[in-house]
């Protein structure tokens, strides 16, 4: 087997983990942003709906940043991808 084929096989072995991690991150960020918007909409959303929207978007971005920079999650993903 050539190096290209070996690299392709390694990618295909890691692809389900990459897709699963990406899907979980998207679901978590969407859930946090949606919950934030739903909680703030009845009070602050009546007078400042765009502020609520921006707070929800920023909370989703902050959640994504926390996931990316959390060392425990990165170490778990690295340990699973090298098996």
C-alpha cells in the first residue's frame, strides 16, 4: 500500500469520530443559544429583540470556544483518534 492509500484509510477510520464530535458540538451550541433566547425573550425581548438575538448568538459562540479550548475534551478526542 502506498502512503496516499494509508492516509486515506486513516482518514476513513477517523471520519465517524469527526462527524460525531462536530454534530454534538453543533447540537450543544444550538441548544445553549436557543435556551438563552427563549429565557430572555419574554422580558428583555419585548423592548430589545435584537439584543436578545445577539446575546443568544454570543452565548453559542462562547460555548463553542469553551468546547474548543477545554483541555479535557481535546485530550479525549486525541486519545480516541490515535487508537
